[in-house]
């Protein structure tokens, strides 16, 4: 593995190093209580996938002229590219969902959370969790559990928001914020 990194181009090394730094920083700042750029892992993970693609591409371009086997590099590039595309598509779909909008509004309006962390100024763009919807003759119903970072005036806090949609007319409603 050390040899693979040594053979990588300087931009690839910088990309991989930066991605690991962003991911590590995101988790360390939570532990230390540093309230700046908690969502750096949302930048770090896509950078890591791009760095892996760049690393594998560099290996592929070095091996092809020598007529060495490149099947694993091609598979790796395909898998990393697929994961990157899926991650971006799912993030965009989540940001545009009614469940995310309801969770966002609920977190900003929550008085108990505001008492704990100060007035909530915003929530993170990157959210984790799940959204489940079903459609039948009565319309669309759904349930979502989303984890977001609430950014208050005094501190930040990771919160879990449960939202439900009983029917399409009522829209998504916050059920619980933990």
C-alpha cells in the first residue's frame, strides 16, 4: 500500500490527504467541542472517492503501456464512480424532499433545542437517515428519520428528527426531535 501511495501523483496525494483531513476533523471537532465546520465530512467523503478514482486512474495509465493487467483498476474506478454518483444523487434528492424541509423547519422552530444550544441559525446540508413512502388509493403516506447538525448561537448539536406524512394534503409533520 505504501508503494501505491508513493507512486501516486502529487495532486492525488493532496486530494487523498485533504479528504482524510476533512473526515477526521469532522469527528474530532465533535469530541473536542469545536463549533466550526462540523459538516466537513460531507466534503471529505466525495473528495475521498474522487481521490480513489484518481489513484486508480494513475495506476491504470502506468500499466497499460506495459501491457499489464488492469482489470482490478477498472473495476475499482467503476465502483468508486458508482458510489460517488449515488451519493450525490441521494443527497440532492434528500435536500429537495418535503421530509427534509419539514425537519429543517422543525429544528429551527424547536424551543427546547433553542434553550439548549441557543437560537438555531441553520442546520447542516448533509443529512443522514431514511425516508420511506407508500402510495395507495388514499394518497401518499410516509415516515422519515433524519440526523442533522443543528447550529445554535452557543453550540452545535447532532439531532435526530422523526417526521411523518399522514396524507399528501397535510404534508410532512415533525413527530419528534431528539
